[in-house]
C-alpha cells in the first residue's frame, strides 16, 4: 500500500489499510485466518441474523464445513431467533445485532468477518486482545453474561486485583503460569498455554452447545473437553477439575429438563389451536423465550465458568419462577379458550 494513503498505517514495518478484511491480514497470517474462518465467530455469527442471504456459494461452502455448525436445532439458528431481527428491522438492527454479529459478516472480496472486532484498529497488541474487556464488548448482558460471570469468579478477581503485574506481551505459545497466575477469557478459549497451542477456532475447547435452548454435546465433545481441561490442569488437579465439570453438567441437565417442560407446554397450546405458532405473537411466547434465552443460558454458562450468583439468583431461581408463570398462563389461556368455545 502507498505510504501517502491517509487510510493506511504501519504494522510491523508494512503499510496496510485501516479497514482491512481477513483477506488482507490472511496474506501474512494464514493460520490464524484459516482458524478464524472455521469458527462460529465467522459465518455462523452472521447466519444467526439473516440466514444465507449475503453469502456467496464459496462462502456458504466454507461455513458449512465448520464442525461446530451441526445440522438441526443446535447448529442452524432457529426461526424464532431470526424473528427478532425481522421484527425490529433496519431501524434498529444496524445499531444492535449487527454491531456484534458483524464479527462474521461476509465481505465483498470473498473473505468472511472482521479481525479488527478483537484486534481493535491500529492496535495489534497482544496485551489488548488478551484482556477480558475486549471479549466483554459483545459477551455481556442477560442472554450471555460471560463478562459478568468472569468478574464474579475467583479468576476475574485475581485479574482485577493483580493483573497489572502480569506479563501481557509474552510471545504467543510461550505463556505459562509465571506470566498469567490466573486465566482470562483468552487464556481458556484461545491462548497457547501449557500443552495447548494457540487457536482462533474458539469451538475446539467446548464440549456442549450451551447457547442452545436444550444443550447437547458438540461433534468432538470428548476431545474438546480434554483440550479445555489441559488448560485448567496447569493450575488445578484433575480431581478438582472433574468435580467442577460434574457440577456444571448436572446444572445443564437440570436446566434442559425445565426448558423441555416449558417447550412442551407451548407446543401443546399451539397444537390445540389456543395460540398461533407465529413467534412473539403472544405474551406467553416472550415468557417462554426469556426462560431459556436469559435464565437457562445464564445458569449453564456460570456453572462452567465459576459464577455461583449467576447460577443461582440470575439463573435457576428466575428460571423456576418463569416456568411457574408459563404454567399458570397456559392454564388461563386454556380456560379462556374453553369458555370462548362454549359461548
Ligand atoms: C504485510 C504482512 C502483514 C499483514 C498484511 C498483517 N500483518 Fe500482522 N504481523 C505481521 C508481522 C511480520 C508480524 C510480527 C511477526 C509475528 O508475530 O508473526 C505481525 C504480528 C501481528 C500480531 C502479533 C503482534 C505481537 O505483538 O506479537 C497480530 C495480533 C497481528 N499481526 C494481527 C494482524 C491483523 C489483525 C492484520 C489484518 C488487519 C494483520 N496483522 C495484517 C505482518 C502482517
Ligand atoms: C452485545 C452484542 C450482541 C448483540 C447486540 C446481539 N448479539 Fe446475538 N450473540 C452475541 C454473542 C456474544 C453470542 C454468543 C453467545 C454464546 O455462544 O454463548 C450471541 C448469540 C446469538 C445467537 C445464538 C447463536 C446462533 O448462531 O444460533 C443468535 C441466534 C443471536 N445471537 C441472534 C441475535 C439477534 C437476532 C440479535 C438482535 C435482535 C442479537 N443477536 C444481538 C452478541 C450479541
Ligand atoms: C475473538 C477475538 C479475536 C478475533 C476475532 C481475532 N483474533 Fe487474533 N488473537 C486473539 C487473541 C486473544 C490472541 C492472543 C492469543 C494468545 O494469548 O497467544 C490473538 C493473537 C493473534 C496473532 C498472534 C498469534 C501468534 O501465534 O503469533 C495473530 C497474528 C492474530 N491474532 C491474527 C488474527 C487475524 C488475522 C484475525 C482475523 C482473521 C484475528 N486474529 C481475529 C483474538 C482474536
Ligand atoms: C464483536 C463481538 C465479539 C467479540 C469482541 C468477541 N466475540 Fe465471541 N462471539 C460473538 C458472537 C456473535 C458469537 C456467536 C456466534 C454464533 O454462534 O452465532 C460468539 C461466540 C463465541 C464463543 C462460542 C463459539 C462456539 O463455537 O459456540 C466463544 C468461546 C467466544 N465467542 C469467545 C470469545 C472470546 C474469548 C473473545 C475475546 C478474546 C470474544 N469471543 C470476543 C461475538 C464476539
Ligand atoms: C477458567 C477458564 C474460563 C474462563 C476464564 C472463561 N471461560 Fe468461557 N467457558 C469455559 C468453559 C469450561 C466453558 C464450557 C465448555 C464446554 O462446553 O465444555 C465455557 C463456555 C463459554 C461460552 C459458551 C459457548 C456456548 O456453548 O454457548 C462462551 C461464549 C464463553 N465461555 C466466553 C467466555 C468469555 C467472553 C470469557 C471472559 C469474559 C470467558 N469465557 C472466560 C471456561 C472459561
Ligand atoms: C493460570 C492458572 C489457572 C487456570 C488455567 C485455571 N485456574 Fe481456576 N483458579 C486459579 C486460581 C489462582 C484460583 C484461586 C483459588 C485457588 O488458588 O485455588 C482459581 C480458582 C478456581 C475456582 C474456584 C475455587 C474455589 O474454591 O472457590 C474454580 C471453580 C476454578 N478455578 C476452576 C477452573 C477451571 C474449571 C479451569 C479450566 C476451565 C481453571 N480453573 C483454570 C488458577 C487457574
């Protein structure tokens, strides 16, 4: 790139543009780009909003090859979730969904996504991207409070109180507990640490589809779980790690059962012609959505990431109250329907 271009800037002795796509970064960083494009941070993030609309056949083919994009309800976004994007429309979504999900928006040059959503523009520092605030731009709020959970966890507290003494710019792949005595989001999900190599394929350390209403195992669940536990085992014993996962699996199974109950109630109402199958046409359909999308998910995320308050008071307790509300509303709707039919 021409050094006189006002949009250009210097990066490791090269001049590149200020709004680069992965195609440009990928000229020099082939491995990272390839891994990123095969993660849910790429195509699946955009697919969750609009479906395949903006994808070229080549971009579609690449995205379909992602192991974490399984067929069926846990891989392809459901109609219900797309429905909010439709419902809110272009007056809202460019300032909402799209700001976060554009991390995987298909680009005109054939590449997918935007590296600069994490490597914030003009700043390729490892210190920046290893800090939880970078992930917290998107991973927060009632539907995925990972940032809040991390802050509550022992790990987050050590980061907040002692992080200024850590060796943030250690060379990738050489990080050890000497540099990072406690993990950040990047340490557990992306960094090379102990025996694990650095990865931009963020699904490779995850065993469950936690974001789904009912959480099932991922395609490579056993290996993925080993990959994550190899990070923990730099600092914890295997019996301790096993007990954390056992507790978390048990919370997940509990949440699955409750969500299934609510889902059965809603499908019963639809089958009996009491409410329409159109998403978000009735209050009870909002309530059933909040039940898993806010409370169920929160409890599951927090169980694996060390946030007891999010398992309990932001998770399971409001989940139970919400299930009760759905039950009572369904009974009322049925009674009203019966009374209406008798008239
Ligand atoms: C012209 C080649 C080139 C391009 C294009 C390029 N980089 Fe780099 N980048 C390098 C080199 C060389 C290094 C230093 C050696 C290394 O660590 O691989 C580097 C290092 C990095 C680092 C690590 C910095 C560190 O402190 O070790 C990051 C992160 C990075 N680049 C991100 C990007 C992103 C994101 C893009 C696209 C916006 C990009 N690079 C485009 C050549 C390039
Ligand atoms: C603050 C950033 C942010 C906003 C705004 C946002 N999302 Fe998300 N969304 C995320 C993150 C982060 C996840 C990943 C949660 C996880 O995997 O645990 C996610 C997950 C999802 C998923 C589940 C994953 C999948 O591919 O099925 C869907 C669907 C989704 N979002 C749709 C939307 C829609 C529609 C909107 C707007 C109405 C929206 N999101 C607004 C950040 C955001
Ligand atoms: C989800 C956030 C995120 C996105 C998106 C992202 N990166 Fe990174 N990247 C990271 C983190 C975190 C690290 C530091 C890993 C570590 O601790 O060693 C990193 C490290 C790097 C490095 C240095 C790694 C090494 O082994 O030398 C390069 C180069 C890089 N990223 C390039 C890219 C490119 C190119 C893209 C887009 C195709 C991209 N990144 C997208 C989070 C991200
Ligand atoms: C610009 C917004 C954004 C940023 C910044 C971001 N993410 Fe994400 N992340 C998302 C979205 C959106 C999804 C959900 C994609 C989908 O499944 O549709 C996601 C999904 C994930 C997942 C689940 C992947 C899977 O296979 O289900 C992990 C793990 C993750 N992100 C970790 C991180 C980490 C660690 C960082 C910081 C280094 C980070 N993210 C930064 C938006 C972001
Ligand atoms: C101590 C390690 C650790 C730290 C620190 C950590 N996570 Fe996690 N994270 C996990 C584990 C373990 C899981 C569940 C893995 C599984 O499915 O087997 C998980 C799950 C997730 C998921 C859910 C993906 C899905 O299936 O929906 C996202 C997204 C995520 N983490 C993002 C983050 C973000 C963002 C941060 C920082 C604010 C963070 N994590 C901090 C270990 C960690
Ligand atoms: C870089 C080191 C490091 C890594 C990696 C790490 N932890 Fe920790 N963890 C700590 C430290 C330090 C504490 C503080 C309490 C202590 O010393 O045990 C802690 C505390 C915890 C606690 C709270 C313990 C309690 O009794 O309150 C849990 C649960 C936990 N870690 C689980 C995990 C899991 C699961 C993983 C992997 C997904 C993991 N940790 C990865 C260093 C680490």
